[in-house]
């Protein structure tokens, strides 16, 4: 009989090392607003933001809220990151017109579904559409496939976002986080 | 020939936004302001003289409250006012739930409810058909709320916008008539730069 895992058990199987490094890198770049819809791939980052008294941890009802939150944070001189699953990108598209039209510096980190070994047919469509959709909306897309690439990618993205004023999406691919078993 | 009946959202919608909005907001320079679309954005542009403490949307419908939350968390030293309309708020009403979890003491939400989608030809919105946005704000967990629909209520609403020590939500019911005629900056990037230069001293 094939082993089945809950979303949470799957997340716990993932090495927590790079996730903690990811959070530390974001804090080093002075990100103080973390927004998210609960997601197994971002579990450690989310939990650490909740425990961190020096940041605002913002649980969203839908991912698009995090886009507007980040633009508001920038108007107030602070840095925000939106943590979401690739499926959440579809909920954001019209709000991304504010990022592009307003040339807001914007960072989002996506845990990918539907890109490599996906076993849930509901995830394939948005997973495959993620990169072209981001590029259509003017994003620079950086992909991470190995744990050692996580921190250098965050460092690169932070420069492109907060020094060069770009919108950047980091994709944490299923090669990095693994495909959930079904 | 008889005149067509005057457009109305019902007996609770009698205030004129041209006078009620300035009365409830007071001195707009006391706030950093995010304006939702259309009517509310024009109200705020008129009130601020389209100034540097104002960022008004003309798209990304549903974004105003969350933009205000990001700004309020970033600027605890300032009062942040989100002025939005019933249609704009209905598009992302879940934002009220997100806001209530954070409950920043400096965030004020003013919903100017005319019961209609004014910008697209005054089609009726859900609110004049029975949906009560103040009740939705209460249900979302926002502790300080009030509805203003009479001249005599304006002072109560104005006091809440100024003095509430948690996030507050004020529903201002107005007639479905046009707001002020005003020219405003429509370029979202130029507005961003103007706002940051004016309120942070850097682009």
C-alpha cells in the first residue's frame, strides 16, 4: 500500500535547514512585513514570522491582499514579502497591475505546485502557468532548485527589488521542496 | 412630460457626499490617505487638493483597505485613513478580517456608501439591496464601528475617525449623486513618487 501523508507531514519531511536560512536572509534584508495564506511549503517562514516580535506577520484571506499590503508598506518606507503557493498567483493578477503600473518594488516567494512530479491534477494548470503569467505581468523570475541556491537567490532578488525597484518572484521549485505524495 | 424619478438608494441614503465627506474627515492633512476608486478617490483628491499625503487608486479594485494596512503598519507615527466606496470594499471584503487580526491603532476605514456603482452608470450595489457593511466589519472583528446616515451623526463619525484607539470602521451613507469635479494624478508611479517624497522625503 502506498504511503500517504497529510500536507503537514509532508512539510515536516522537507529539510528545515534552507527554510530557516531563507527567513534569516529576508530579515537580514530588513523585511518587516510577512504576508501569507497558510502553506506547507512556507511553514517554517510563516511560523518564524509569527514568533518574531520585530515583524508583522499578516495572515491573508486571499493572496491578492498581500500585493496591496506590500505596496502600502513601500509607501510607508518598509519592506514586505508575499509568501504564497503557485496556485495563489491566480488570485493576484489584477492587483499586479498596481505593481507594474506603479513600478512598486515587490518581492514574492512562491512554493511551486504542478511543476515537477505533481500528483494532484488540480495543481497542474496554475503551476504550468505561473512563470509565463509572472513574465506577462512584468516580473523577473528567479528559480531555486537546490538548497544551496536559496540564500544567494534571496540576496540577488533583494538587490533587484529594493535597489533597482523591480518586481521579482522567486520560485521554490518541486525539485527543491519535493512533490507531495497522493 | 413628467421628469423621471430621482435616483435613490433608499431612505437611509440622504446625505450629500459633497458636504458630508469634508465634515466627517475634517482637516485632511492630519492623515496619510489611501483613496479607493472613483467617487471616494475624487472625494479625497478634492479634500487634499490632490496633495502628497494622498495615494488614490483608479484600478486594482479591492486593494484600498490592504494598502492602508501596509501603510499603517509601516507608519505607526501617523494616522492612516482609507476612504473607499461600497463597491470597492465589496470586491475584497475579506480584507476586513485580515485587518482585524492586526488591529493597528492608527488605521481608520471610511466607507462612503452610496448603494451604487457610480463610475459605471449607477447600477445598484449589494448595499442598497440589503447588505450592511458595518455588520460585516463587526463580524470581521473590528471593535470600533459606526454608521452615519443623518446630519446629526456626522460628529460621532468624525470623533471615531480621530480618536479611536484601535482600527475603526465608519460607514457613511450618502445619496447616489456625483462627487466633486476634480482633476487628479492618474499615473500610479508618479503618485507613488509624490507620496514618498512628500511623506518620507525620499522617492
